């Protein structure tokens, strides 16, 4: 059976939901999401959304800070557009019901002025936040509205497997110049029945988020396996700048904590980094100390750990007033207390962890990929905003701005499509496959990829280690491929296959960049090479 929808959205984080709410007045919308609707990176975002408000800040300053962080690779027109769109996107969220922190006057009355947080790399306080649970606030408001909309159907516990495309020969005179690829839907695994269902759509949006799970240590939740990136690449879309993986400097180090982040805002409020002997060390690495850009702080911690052989460093905010800490960081305070760490009295053990993918599926200013009728927004996309290094809290901003622009463009494109379901679509073929009897292949390869990426393709890289990693990943992919075609697909197998491909693409991109820039640090080329540099690292599958 073929299911038809006008707009197919893969992912229910901020990008997918915001896009859905815009397009739903123009056609039927189906949102596919791997777990329940609010299980996303968005829901875990603590710090907030960067946006310019108030007299002491300006668009020019936010643009300058973003460009400085991006190491020369940001697209200036994109940066200006995103920064200038910020205040309207925040106001739209407030109109939908989002409650952000406000300033109080001397009588403890709300002033109507947004309270701004400080984060590394920002020259002004410009982070709009809802305590340290900003993402949860945004996700909850958007999910509630999406559930109420009569045109929006949300399918939870569904995993998109592959995009469905058709290709059209583009002729110039008598010569076929190229084949334009057009997206017409997706094959989707219903995790409850174990069967793959077919969805056709006028427009498809990839809003599948990041790929942090490709690394052994990550701040990302389990859904972040780079599925959208892998599906888009397999379908023939260009992907860009995948060597730029941001490692968050401060994830909680505790044997029972899987992926708990200690927000940058904690450093913004004055927390200091110390080694195991209580010595502060950031002054050795940057004049901005704890508020240097994330790559600088992550590399500093990595260096300290390699030299000392210790398992973690420590982040100390205990010198601040107890009430202030509890009110400003209620979530972090409670979570750490649950692990036996009272952050009002003692330092927090922290390590760096893979956090954010700056590269992704290449898009234009409207979120369009180079496959027609396929859009991408949010962390899965590479718009040119972040360049070689994302400035803190610019990602929720980017997701809000691009999902809005993509929606407007998608509505226009959808209304111009004629006969979009005229192409004959083959249903998913599972003949000849059986249920797997060797789940160990999946779990073993899963662990191997994540360790390999952590050890060879981590914060500090070398060509030698990258080449070794590439050889290993190619072998693993061969094994996964044999397995994939013989057994019925499961969500674990889909994710493993995607992780392996994303790992290969990150390594290949890293090998292409013969310099150190932004988040990509290679000991064999420790300097930026402004003469022979590569603007964007674009990869596209050849057929
Ligand atoms: C701990 C943490 C803290 C952060 N803090 C901040 C911050 O303070 N400020 C900031 O700007 N950014 C922050 N970020 C980054 C930011 O949260 C993300 O970049 C952003 O939320 C991504 O939104 P998204 O809509 O692109 O994807 P996500 O919110 O990650 O949503 C992805 C969705 O896609 C679905 N999905 C994925 N693959 C499939 C598939 N195959 N089939 C079906 N569904 C699929 C998932 O189930 C999920 O619903 C943080 C990230 C983390 C992990």
C-alpha cells in the first residue's frame, strides 16, 4: 500500500515541527519520528537561542562574532540574513506560548525585557533562554501546536530508511547534459510492525538532526545517528563540510551519566576550569580563558588530559551564591545532585564530547538541496552559517530561521507541482530476507565505529590516523552491506548502516582538508592555509 501526503517531514525537533506548523495550512502533513515526538536534540538544549535584543547589542556585532568563530568559512549573506531574522523568530515563539526568562525590576516585577545569557565567543549577553531548559520549552510549545493541527499526522516510532527518487534527463539541444534527481517520498520502517511502508509526497523535508552517536562520547541522545545525512547522500545530494564536528568541552564525567551536558552558560556565569589538583589552566591557552570559543576550550582540556593522564578535568561554580546557582541552573543542579555532586559546594568532573555537526546536506538560502522537492533544515543541513565552527546557541536560531524560509519556499513549490504522483513507485521488496540470527554483528560494529571515530577522528587528528580509520571503516561497511541485504531491516541495522556511511564521509572530508581550521585540527598542518585553502568540502555520490 502506498500512503500519500502533500508534505512529508522526517524529524520532530524544532526544524520539523516549525516547518510543519507553517505548511499545514496548505496541505496534508505527515511527520515521521523515530521515538516519541519530543525525543530530540532540541529537547536537550540548555543554553538558549542567540538573538539580538536591547540597546547595547547590534546585528553587526552578532554577525562579527559569528564570522570570527567560523574561521573564514561562513557565508556572509547567510550570516546576515539569519542574525537579522532572529528577533522575529523569537517573537513568533513567544506568540505561540514559549516562556523565556525576563528581567525583573527592583520591586521584583517583570519588566517585559528578555533576560540575556552570556556564552563563549559572544561579545554581548545575547542568549534568550528558559532557565537551563530552553530546548524543552521550545519543543513542548511546538509539539503541542502540531498535535492540535487537524492537517498534521505524527507517526511516532517510525524510522525513515531511504528516500525515493526518480531522475529526469535534462536535455540541452540533442545532448543529455545531466539527470535532475527529484524526490518523491520515502520508505519508512514501522518499528511496531517491523514492516517497511511507502510514503509519497509533493515535498519532503529532512529535519533529522545531528550525528553525535558516531562518536563514543557525545552529548547527543540516541536518535542522533546521522540518518538524514546518509539518506540524502545515498540519494545523490551534495553534503558539505563534514570535517567540522564540534566537541562540547564540558560533558558530565560520571560512570552512570550517558550524555549529560554542562551548558556553556555555566562558564558564562563565571565557572572556572581546574585540573585534578585544583589548578586553573585556561589562561595558558587563551586570553578569553573559559569564554574562548568551544574548539579552543575542548582542545585545551584534551591537551590537559593527555598530559596528566587523568580521566577528567573539573568545572567549578561553587564560589557563586547557592540560590543563584539553583535558580539559574535548576536542571543541571538537580541532575548532578542525583549523581552525588552538589555543584554549589564542589567542582563538576567534565570531559569533552561530540556535540554538534557543522556540516551537513548542502542547501541554498531557502533550505533547498540539490535534489528537487527535497529540503533540509536544522542540524542535518549545511547552510553556510557556521563555517568551520559554530558559535554557541546559533544552531537553534538557524533551525528556526531556515525551517521558516524552507516552509515558505516549499509552499510555493508545492503549489506549482503538476501530477506529482504520476511516477510509478516500487514498494519495498523484502523477498529473500529473513529475521537476523546474529544481532552481535550489529552491536560489535556499532561499538567499533564509535571507538574508531573517537580515537582516530577526534579533537586532534593526523593524516596517518585518518587514513587508517578510512581503511577500517571500508571493511566494516562491507560487512554491514552483506548483512543488510540478507536480513529484514531493523532500526538498529538502519542506524548502523547510516553511522558507518557518516563516519566514512567525515573521514573523507577530513582527509581532503590539508590545513587546520576551526574545529578541524590536524597535527600535520597546524596552521590555516589561506593560499591553498579549500572553501567548502563538498562530497557527492557518483553513479
Ligand atoms: C545537550 C545539547 C544541548 C544543546 N544546547 C544548545 C543550545 O543551548 N543552543 C543551541 O542553539 N543549540 C543547542 N544544541 C544543538 C541544538 O539543540 C540542535 O542543533 C537542534 O536542536 C537540532 O534541531 P533539529 O530540528 O535539526 O533536530 P533534532 O532536534 O535533533 O530532531 C531530530 C529529529 O529527527 C528524528 N529522526 C532522526 N532520524 C530519523 C529517521 N531515520 N526517521 C525518523 N525520524 C528521524 C528524531 O527522532 C528527531 O525527532 C544542543 C544540543 C545538545 C545535544
